[in-house]
C-alpha cells in the first residue's frame, strides 16, 4: 500500500504546482489610494459629490499590477458628473460613445484623483489580462 501512496502523492503535488503556475498573477485593488477611497476596490464605496468648499470628497482610481498583467477600465458616466485629475501612469482615452477608458500594463501602480459633482451614477467595467468580457462590474451612485 505504501508503494502506491508515495508515487501518487508526488504526482498530486506536481499537478497542483503546475496548476498554480499557470494562473494569471492577481491585480490588486486596495481599499484606498493616494487620494482616498478606491472606486475600483471589491467592496462598495459610498460616494459624496463635491460641494463648493471641495471638502474631502476625493477618491482614487487605483490598481496595482504585477508583471505580465494588463488592465482596461471603462467608466460610463455623465460628462459633467465625474472628473479625473493627476492620473499616475494611466493611459486614458475617450471612446466614441463618450466613455472614459483607462488602460494599464504591469508591473506598475496606477492611481488617479476622482471627483464627483451634482447627482448621478456611473458604471465601471473592469477587464483583466486581455479578457473580452468584463472580469467585474460595479455601479456607483452619488
């Protein structure tokens, strides 16, 4: 019985290691970034719009990409409702439909200052490592 168990155990260990090595490295979305709560984080974010005094209503668009990873973030929101500033490392373009598209390639950390005005909502679609379908989606309201 021991003679069968040992080779089986070795094969199982190597199979598990091979499966782990084939996985894409994980992109990290911290709870906060350089400018406040991270709107890309997994958990919900309570959004407050700016007032005339600009009091502490700043948010981050932060992602930490390990080597050999890519990220595309598409934000659909009213043009006069969401503003992005101080974009650290992001490559930003506006799509034909008016969406804001942010792209990133690892290994780097990415961040941007985000402010919201008035009332509205935004849909965020996150595409990791060349995925054609969103890896994750979230909606923000303010």
